């Protein structure tokens, strides 16, 4: 084969090195997952070092069949001092009535409902929780999405992972056991692809923070300008983590994965979610365009099989089949570690779910590249390189906020000091409207 062009051999060696590195990622994730996940902390609070108070921010929009159960798990946690700050942007949202019912059911719980949100950027989540962030009274605050279900000791585990060197402890995304193929597909994705990247990134110190369940130091976020600084990004979680590490603080995952328990579970909406995440990754880290497809099992296996055939004269078909089989087995092992118990589905269902994920992954990534605009519930956004977002006019498809104006607003915001609590309350015209619990309305 000496007659082949020399660059082909160069590409073959690159693919083989990348293939070997990917298998190192598999090994790191499996070993670290076995060591880290579901590990019980032996540290106990003492009189000299009691557990700190925590403010929990819960952004809500709409209701689903599991919402009440998910929210109720926050009222029953085994943790001495914390407050619950529920945030609803729309005054007509049915989630308000559900939260008010829980406040009546647990009158001793330190809980408040904030309605109306604020306008500090294009990010709907930041706009929704910003008034609650300003009112949070503890040094540590937690942002927890509406679909998260908590175990009794989850908050304790997150706090005990927060050392003096850390300003961010986040949970690795996973799912509760639910029925149906869509639930199986979600569990396979979060227990294999997502867990592999998440665990290895935590070991290597790479920013992979997802903001669905995280504990932060409020003083550090205030130092960065407060949550409003990140209102210009849709992927605020990534930039919050980047800002924290840029200040010299560390971050890490907690021992318990985040249990997503949405009552609405279907293939189409989950795939749209994956496409949205891919669009965000491409805008924030452009090298994703090249590296992410190459990390897919089927694509990488084909390239590595060709490289092995060219460099070592190995049978490419045998190499490819062995590669896929080993990848499949390593994913099953990793999922078993993350699940930490019996699977809610049969092995055959895992095979189907795994094949469906691996075969559709490259297609979903191409969909993300083909249409870069991001649909988030009823709103549409576009991203600049670097992650700054602006909203499109829903009728005309034009920017509701000009990109240059959005960037200028970001620079002005970062130059201004964070407002005090009294200033923020006056700015948003918040009023107290309930006798039993404070309902803050802007």
C-alpha cells in the first residue's frame, strides 16, 4: 500500500489516536463513576461547624402530572435550615394554585412564591428566578428545575461536597424510573452518553455544568455581577461555571445524580431537547462541530476500522463489529453504575434503546447545524458565536432585541454594581399580597 498518498496515513494515525483517547474516556467514566456516585458522606455536622442555610430557587412554568409530587419532595428533605423560593413568570400560570396548595399543606416551611419575574436579559429562566435570587437570605443557593425529584438526603449530599475551595456543586443529570420506550430512551442517553462525558469531564476539570440542579455560593455570583450578568445567554449554566472557575474557584459533581421526573415524556420532545443542547454547544464551543460527530460510536468505529486496515492490515469488518460490541458492553456497565440498582426495563429494551440512540445521534446533530435558531417553549432565539442570544420576533422572524443592543446591554450590566435588595424590590414594584405566605408580585 506504499502507493497511497502519505496524507492518508497521517489521517489514519489521527483517527486511531482519537479512537484510543475515546476509549480512555470510557475507562475514566466507569472507574470514576464507581468511585464517586452514590457514595455516602461520613461527615456529620457539629456544634462548632453546623450545616449552612440554603435558599432553593424553583423556576416553574405550567404543570404536568408529576409536578406536585416533585415539588413535595422539597418540603420533606432531611436538612435543618433551608428556604423554598418558587418562581412563576405568568400571573395566570396554573402552577401558582399548585404551589399555594403546598404552602397551605406545609405551613411551617419557610417558603415564598414570586410571581412576575423581571427583565434582565433574554434568558427566560434567569428572568423568572432573578427576584427570588435577590431576596435569597442564605450564602448558599440552589437552582433546581421543576422536573427534579429530591431524595431525603440529596441536599445534605450537595452541601457536604461544597468545600472551602468550591463555589459550585452540580448534579449529573439522570432520570427516575418510568414506563414506556421514551423513558427508556431518556435513561439510556443520560446513563451512557451524558454520564460518560460528565464524569470524565469532572475528573479532567472540564466545564460540563448543566444547571438543572446545582448549589452555588451567592457571594461569588454577586462578585460576577449577580445572575442578571448571565441573562444574555441561553446556556447560562455554562457561563456561570466559566465565571466561577475564572475567579479561581473549583466546581465538582455531587455523589447523587439529579433525578429528572417530568410527567410528560415522549420521543419527539426529548429529541428536540437534544437538538437544542447541540445548538448551544456549537455556539459556545465551535470545535464541537468536528469533535462531536467523531465521538459517535458508529462513525468513530468506521473511521478506526479503515485506519486499522490501512495501518495494520486488519480486517475492517471484524474490527468494526468488535468495536461496536465493546462500546455496547461498556455503556451497559456505566448505566448499571449510574442506576445503582435493578433496571426498570429488560436487556432487550436496552439494546433497542441503545441502537436507537446511536443511530439517531448523528442525524440530530446535523439537524442542529442545519437550523441554528432555538425554539424554547413559545419563543425563538438565535445565537452569536460565543453564546450571546437574542430573541426573534415571533411574527416577522426578526430580532426582538437587536444583537448589537443586546451586547451593549451586557457590557453595561457587567460594569454596574449589583443592586441591593431594596433597590431591586423598588425597581420591580414587588408587593406582599397573602397573609399566611408572602406572594411577591412584580
